[in-house]
């Protein structure tokens, strides 16, 4: 199949659920050939590589998974986690565990750029094994990855990783594997893209069997055990919300929205004539979670982290609710959008065990909403928030996502957001994310064109999502998560107060107070390290 440098092309195919390599063909010193998959993320759920491992094992191959979580105790000061480098000893340990692999696969997002390029550069320099980079960043910025990879997995990788392994075993031309773009002499060769997997039910469940898994702990890679798995899962990113150890489930792929800041929109442009939003059946989802509950009895809740679980049809949610109550019966949490959440759906899911909803509001400014291409009126946002409030006796307070530190916004736009949020019925919790201009997105292109984004490495890849500016309006936003009266917060948005306090001296004062508070409070809690020591 000829290559093209003009861009990706699609080739029709169907998902094959039979092994792509027969057991008779798999013989390497008495064992199935091995592929090593590495996750640099802090959360060891890492659904992506667990799914790839399950696909490889279903095809008769061996898959080793290496998890490299780095806790806040191992970061340094105010340096973003993505800037931190792995110690030399860690790189050596990882390389040792990759020996004998057909290839090494690493999945990453843009904010792990420093870590992953350091890791992959070391592996390529010290091992005679191909390195494959996959995930969001290689897909959006493939040219940035050519110095650190032999192949880039562009798009969905379930079939591609198995086919690449098969080609390496048989000595076939690996350059013709669709979704695997080879790097030759420092040049990326853009190949064919596979069509999206439409039947998600044909995919295996993410692999939690601990066949050959390793995790970074206190500077060393150690074999993952059931106890270690439990301890690391207890440290999940929303543990303070759920109050229990939870399992992450993905029940769909894609999103119906086209937000200008979102990588989903950028990726979707590669598949213009295909169904982007795809769902697994309720039965498939419940079978996965029921199996996990049986295998890991310490799981106390389930986090369904689809972009919007509520976009499913009412009949689909009815079927899910019925099966979930019968076979799982654990509290669960999910994400939603203002256009998907209805009172009927919330009532149905609450009866099945829904205990918490996280909804994206993003902005109260209509100018910003148009910029983001999120055409939801403030009246609609208030109406949906009222729906969630009506279930406050049966669920935890809802969490509303809001984007701050937007260089395209005026102070007036931020004031509109504050006034909207102050009108929502309590209790609730507002989670603020700093706007990250992800490469390849429409909003990033606009920022570059207007001179607002000049240093992608420091301003995007090394940016901390929650490290918002300590200016006056952000402080008012922060007060919304306190008992401070909403009416008084609205009053403080008046121009006279903004004139007096929305200045650099105010921000410097707040920064000094925050640092003083950290000094007085002392070090953070012992976290997973202390838990493991006590267990021993």
C-alpha cells in the first residue's frame, strides 16, 4: 500500500475479534512474544494501555505493563509535574524490564512531554527495540515526536498494536500497518488511518489480571500485587469526592460537541465521514463492572468518566439502570453536560445508585461561550443546576467545571461568570481549570495567530491546570466555594472594587499569604508511601 506525505487516508476495515496471530505461530523460547506498555500518568487506572494489553493477550501475545506514577511528595516545589525528570536509576530499571520486547509502547498527553521524551530518548539510545508513541500528543503534534520514537500510533490502537506485533514476528513490512506511522531517518512517513472502531462491544475489557505488571515505588520498579493495586487505586484523583476506592469505566468514545479548546474536536476532523460518538451496550458495561467488583472486592464505587454519560437515550439508561442494580449495586459517579442532563434521567440513575454528577459550565459570559462554541444560555445552565439541586437529598453536591485565566476574556466576561455562579443553588462545588491551549485545537491556532501563545513548551506542556492566578476576580470565584454570601460576592464585582483591587499588588499579596499558609500548615499528608509502610 503506497504511503503519502500529504496526510492520512482512511482504509475500510472491520474490527477482528479473532486472534490475529495463531498460537502455533507464537513461539519465542517457549513463551509468547512480549510487548511492553508504559504509562507515565499518576493514576494507574490508565484505561488506554490496559485495553491495549487485553487486545494483545486476546491475540495470544504477552503484554507487560509498567506504571510510573509520581506522587506530589516526589515533585519539587512549584515545578509542574511534567517538568520533573526521571532519575537515572529509574530509566535503567525501565530499560531492564523492556528487554526482550517486540516493541515498547508509551501513551501520553501533552503535559507529560518532558518526562516521556526523556524516557523514550533513553530507551531508543540504549535498547535495540522499536519505541511506539501513542496518545493525544502524538496525534495532535506528530512532528514533535519524531526524535523520540520509531513509530507513532495515530488514532485508535487496538488493532494496530496487534498487527505491528504480528509483522515483527513474521518479518513482514511493518511500515504498512495502518495507524502506525514510521519514522525513517528523522522523517515522519504519514500512512493510512484505520476507520474508527464502531462496535465497541467487540473490544475486550481493560486488563487488571496482574499477569506481568510493574509499578514505580520509591525509585524502583516492583511487581504489582493485589495489595499494591488496592493502595494505588485508593489514591485516585477524585478520592476526596467519592470517599471510597473507585473503578474508572469508559462506556463510550467521542463527544457530540465541537468545543474550540478541546482535543476531541481536533481529532474528529481526521474522520469526517464516520460516526464519532459511539456507545457500548449497557450489558457490556455492566458485565465489565460486575467482573471488577468480583475480582476486586475493595472497590466501593464506580466512576463513569465518559465526556457525557447523560447523552445516552432514555431507553439506554433505563436498561443500564436495571442491569446495574441487579448485578453491581455500587454507588457511581458520572460526567454530564447541560444539554444532556434532564430530571427524568437523573431520577432514573439516582434510583440505580448515582451519587454524584460533574457538569461542565465553563463560562457565564455569552462572548466566551461563542468563542468556545458552547452555545448554552445562562438560563439553561441555571435550569439544569436546579434539576441537580432537587436531588441533593440523595446525592453529593454537584461539581461544576469552570475555565479561568482565559487570555481572550475581559474582566467583564469574568464578572458575568461570577454572577451566574452566584445564582446557583447551594450546596455545590466549583472546580476551576486554567485554560490550556492544547496544540492542534482551533483555540490554540487563534492564540498563536494573535500573538497570545508564543512558548508552547512552557505555556502549555508545562502548565498546571489548577494553578490559577491569584488576582482579585479569581479570589471572588474562590469565595463561591466558601460560606461567603453569594449576594455579597456579586456586590464585590462592582467596578469600584475592581478598580481598587484588580491590580498587581493584590495578586502579590495573595501569593504571599498562600505561601505563608503553606509554611504554617507544614508538609502534606503521608499519602501512599505512608500507607504502604504501615501495611508492611
